[in-house]
C-alpha cells in the first residue's frame, strides 16, 4: 500500500506539500496540486482517516439518530442525508431510536464518544438531558423533522398545516362531517402539531373534534390498528380516519379489513407521510406528502455550515396533499384535476 512519502516522491514535492493538498490548503500552487493529485491517482493512495482526524481534530463523520428505521419516511430521510453528506466529503453513522428515548440517548452518547463532527437528530421526545448537555457543550447539532422546543438548535422540517387544511377542505367537499384522527405521541412536536392543525382546520368548517374521535397512537402500525378498532366500536363511528403517520395508516387499514369492511365504502382513510406503497394499496391512499429528500439534504447542509464556521439556518418546507381514492373520490377516469392541489393523481 502506497504511503504519503511515496506520493511525495512520485510528485516530486515534499511530504508537507502532499499533506496541504490533501487537506485542501490554499497555499499550494496549481502545478504542485495537479502533480500531487496525479500521483495519488497513479499510486492508489488512500489517506489514513484515523490519523488525519487526530491531527485535525475532525473525523469528517456525521451522526444521524432517526426515530424509526422501519418507517419508510425515515428510511428515505436517512438515504438523502447519506447522499448529501457524501457529496460534501462526510460519512454518516446512523442510530435507530425505535421511538424510544432511552435508545435515542444511547445512540447519541455512542456517537459523541466516536468524536463525530456533528449530529443530526429527530428527537423521540422533547426533554433529553443528554442532548441539552451536548448543545451546551457546543456540539454542532441540527434537528430534523422534529425538534425540542426552547433549544437553540437549527431545525429543518416541513410545515403540514396548509396541507392538513387542504385535506379537511377536500373531505368536507366530499360530504364527510365526522372526522377522527389517530394522533402521534404527545411527547413529540410532530404529534402535537398535527392534532392542532387538524382541530384548527375542522373549526374553520364548523366541525368539532370530540375526545372520542382522538385516538392516541405511537407512530407504529399496531397502535393504528388498536385505535381504529376503538373508533369502529363507537355508537357513531367516524366517517373518516386520518392517521398522523404512514405506519398507523397501514394499521388502520388492517383493522378495517379485519371487520370485513371496505375503504372507502364503509369508512374513509387518509394519512400524513405519503409513501410509495400507498399507490399500490386497494384503494390507493390519499395522503399528505413531505419533501423528504429535500429535508435530508437541507439538514446536512445546515449541519456542515455549523461545523465549518458558517451561520446555519433553520429551514421549513411545505407539505402537500396528494389525492387518490381512499376517501370516496371519484375514479380517475372521471377526474381531470385534483381540486385542492390542481393536479391529478392515481
């Protein structure tokens, strides 16, 4: 295996010059840089990342703690984070919290011990003392999707309030009046925000959200199944179930089918967090889509700005309603344009 001395000899420069080129130091001439890079390519030289990190106090590694790797939304988010980080010269170590605060803190602790340069987190709750300590200690950090209120950390997220209003307008236009929600965990900002947005949108149409139409879920499929079974047992079941994430929507669909009922003929179903599977269900599920890839890339850019001494910025991107056929919509051949999003979807 070639060494840095071999590269210096091949390029006809000093070892110090090779080191400056590899660390992108501006003091190297264009000719020397060209010769060094050519020698690196010819010899197949690969710098020792561990040794470099000890010299520079940087590992060029980011940590990402996501809430649930089994959730397709977070899988796509992690992929976009890894792609953007690689493009910017960073590697990513991923930890899966599985919606558990203790696992979240376990991964955060391990990542900090590995001397990562910065941390991306989608918090499972709003009160982790470990993350608060890390922020106070100056660890570069960005919250993605979820956040911890009152903590001075950039947040990259989508705003679903307008899309929820569009959904309620769409459901009202279809004649639905009894609308229920499967809520996410109350300890998460997204769990709180989606219920508040739903309640506010219903109020605009003079509709109530009684306590019996709010079911507490945990962003897992089993909770969606359990809550929906409770809705179906009510003396007056809802006409629509709105699941606050995709996994709970799939659980709700299972519960309806287990009763021998049909979507949307017997009960309508909509979801927050669109996923590729929803176009393949029968019927395809109407959902609110977040710009997941854009969120992941923006989060990495914000974190790298913080690491490299540039002022990072919080980013908020709009979610959008994707109308399909799970709420009693007319079949696609009878619909030219989605009246809410001004586009057709099937």
